[in-house]
C-alpha cells in the first residue's frame, strides 16, 4: 500500500555506556514511513521512542554512545551525514515538532525572528522582508488572526496553545517530506491538544509530508495515525493498521496498555500492568516483556517479528487475537 | 443560592464535611482584576470523591488552595463540619486536610530521604517518640506499596510512580479526613496511573477518606468520582453525578471537554458529543462578566447568552448546569 517508503529505519541499535554498565536502549528497531503517511510510535516513558526520533533527526550523539543500523531518507543515509550534510536535511527535508512548546522556542528571540530564520534557512534567497511576509501569512493560515502582534512577541508572552501552533508552522514552513512530532500537545489542555492534532493533520496533508508521531497516548494514536508501531523496552513488539490494532491487538503488552487506559464508558477502574520496566543495563534475555507478561511460558525465548496476517506483525510466540 | 450549595449526590446519611459558600478569589493583574473563582458554592460529603475539572486557568487549583488554607478568598466562606475555617485554622484543622500535588519530581525535597520526608508531618501532628515515628514511616510506606527498606533512600532513586506513592504516604501521615489531589496522575504513564488510581480507591475505602480530585482530564475521573464539578474561568458551569454528567452533558463547555478526549474504542467514541472544532478560538479575550463566560468560544451562543452570567439551574435533582442554550433538547433529536 505504501510503495516507496520515504523514511526507513533498519535494525537500529543504541548503546550508552554508563556508570552502571552499558545500557542497550534500542534493540534492533526497524520501521518505515510511506510518502504522506501518518504513522505512530507508541510506548511508555523510557521505551526508546524519543531516542528513535532523535536519531532520525541527527540529534543524538555523544561520546558515550554507539549507534548501529541504517536510517535513510529518500535513499540518503542519515547516520553517515556530517553536521554540514545535516544542514541541508534538517528543517528542510525532515523537521521536528517538540513536546513542550515553551521549551522548544528560544526565549530571547521574538517569534518573528525565529520564523524568519527558519524560512530563510529553507530558502536562502529570501529577503528578510519577504520572509516576514511569508511568516505572517503562515500564521494567518493556522487561524492566528493577529499575526503581526504574535510575530513581535516573545514566546513567553504567548499561551502554550499558540506556541504549539507556531512550532508546527515552523516545522512545516519549508514543506519537508517528513515531520517527526514528539508528543505534540500533550503538555497542553485536552481541548488544545485536540486542536493541535487537527491542525497537524490538515497542514501535513496540504504539504504532503509524512508524520512520525511519537506518543504515549493510545487515544491520540487512534485519532491521528493510519498505522502504528508499539514499542516496549527498545523493541518494536507490534505493527498494524490503526483500526486493526484497536480491533484485535495481538501482543500481550499492547493488550495490557489498552487495559490501562481509563474508559469514558465507565466499566470499572483501568488495569495496571504488574512489574517494572526492565533495567536496560541488564535486560531480560529474549522477549523483554516476558517478566511482566501474564502469558509468559518456557517456550517464549526470543520471538521473531512474525506476520500472522497481512500488515499485522507481532513479536510474540503465542498467537493472540482479540 | 442555598439550593445551589446543596450537594448533588445525596445519600442523606453522608454528612456534609466541607461546605463552600459563594467563594470568590480576585487577583489583580496590572490594572485588571481577574476572578480565579467567581462565586463558587459546593458541598463535599464525607467519604465521597468530588472531581473538579477544567482547563488551565479555570480556577481549579485556586479552589484546592482555598480548601487547603494556602490562600484566602476575597469573599465567601468555607465551613468544615459546620465550623468556619475561612480565615484561620488551628494545627488540628490543618492536619485534617492534606494534599498530593501534580509532579512528584518537584514536591519531594531532594535533600531529604524518605524517612525524613515522612517523619516531619508525624512529628508535627502527633507526640510519637523517635522510634514510634520510625515504625509509623515503615507502616506508611507499606500502606502505599513501597518497601520499608527504601526508608533511607532519596527521592531521585525512585521512579515517578514510586515518588507519587511517597507523596501519598506523606499526605496520609497525619491521618487526614480530606485529601486534595491536584492532578495526581497527570505526569505518570497510563500503566502507572492505573496503579495509583487503584491505590487511591483502596485507601479511600480503608480510611474513609474524602477526596477533592482536581484534573483537566475528564476520563481519569469517570471511574472514581461520585460527583463532577466543571469549572470555566472561575464559574461552576455544570455539576452532577458522574455517570449523568458524562452521558448527558448539558453545558456546551462540558460537551467540548468531553469531545476533546482521545478515546480508544468505538463505544466511547459514540458517547462523545459532536463539536465543531473549525471555528477560530485563537486570541479570544476573557469575557467581561456581563455575559456567559464561555460566550467568546461558544458556537451555540444565542442572544440571551449576553444577558448576565447564567445561574446554575437543576436539570434533574442530581444534575445542574449554567447554560442558556443547553445541549439536551438538540441531543434528544439527534438520530
């Protein structure tokens, strides 16, 4: 259904050397995005979803880390890209919307300064005046009525919802091929989050950008994404079309995560997942969910990422459905 | 006025523990006066969980602070078992109302270990000896599901869920009647949130606790609140028995809140009221007080809405709203 993936992550490993030992944060993550496709990567804190996003953005580097695997954007190898190479890619072909709009915008420059910089970065021939005009237009396009006032404001003078809109505008202003969105709107009120997601959907559709949505919120996945990857402890444990995942989740972790969500229908308290997220310096051998899994058995071992039905893949030896 | 102050979820045998009468709290911002609470009346009965929901800026935390005595109202009264506690309260009164705040990363002193953190409220509110205090700390940790072996540990060694359990143990330490829970799970993962919610329910049953549960996320309180109070810009715009308020939202703002919840199943989707999101809501000015506070954001406003702040009216004995064009009539005709 998605002929040519635009962003591909293959067998990604991230190891970080720490005082406690080497933490194996990402354990062979593979995923892909089709052109214009909205894909969610869902999991709880510490599962490695943000690390995956940061590596795809070239923002994860440090002397104590080693990254192995392949990340390609339209055939270009991103992991081998130097800082110079990244300048032509980041913000132009792939851009990011960060979680906390208050922290992602620079407090000592006006919104206008920051938007103009982004626009001129993508299109160096643009004059400041032209870029300012384009920035104002872009803001009006996202239903910000008093664009000139907003452009002249510093981020801390604006509401969180407004800042989030500005961040999204900034990420899309150069019409990138891929947008990585890390928990957009989740630091905001639910009403603002709803509008943020609607805006993201409309704008990325318009630009034809694919979205990799990083989130912990299954409800957000259901309203936004076409396809989902479920991540647990540095491993993709399930992949499916969104509708299919919610209809018939196969992996015990996906099922447990769904049961932990409070329901509007009021059928009793949400169910916690027993146990703890494993220690990355000493993860369980084989399936990392096994110690917390109600269905764990001796045969578990290290399950392959099997495809029991077309498009629905699961890393579990037990055949689950529904 | 008095009819409004009466609690909605009856069993008449549950006595009123906290009565809030026409509470107002004004803040001066530059030359402007903003009412964080614009005349809130509320009864909280012993053993109940009352949820206060609304967006940021709705006044929900201000209301919690008033009940805790951290802040004083501009006008209005707070009664505890019929005794006025608006202006002053003694040590015992303070003991009886405790709090669990939102972020367990900032509310536990990083320089104190768990024993020190939990001993302080015990030392203030009881005359236990050092040894007895230590035993009580161990007991409290066990109650909230943290091993007593963690007593000498510091907060940074704990996970978010464990820290929130410690914060809960600290609130339980002086044996309170009421706990104000200010977004107690919103910085936690869902699987951890589910555990904390279960713990709250267990503790409530065991110690006959009364909860004021402050949250911006309606779905969290669906399964634990007896009554829900919806605040908007300092006004109570709807309140009612939990099931009723979810199944039949009357005020347009409540409908908007409900429709914004990202849900995970079809039956839940069917419960959500429809809402037109496409209208521009950016740059809305706060309404000046001569009209319904929600008017600037409401696509269902009628001429009547501009004529003063709508009062709370009872739709059923257990459901009130302050909307001049409520959702009920139209929803009855839907499909």
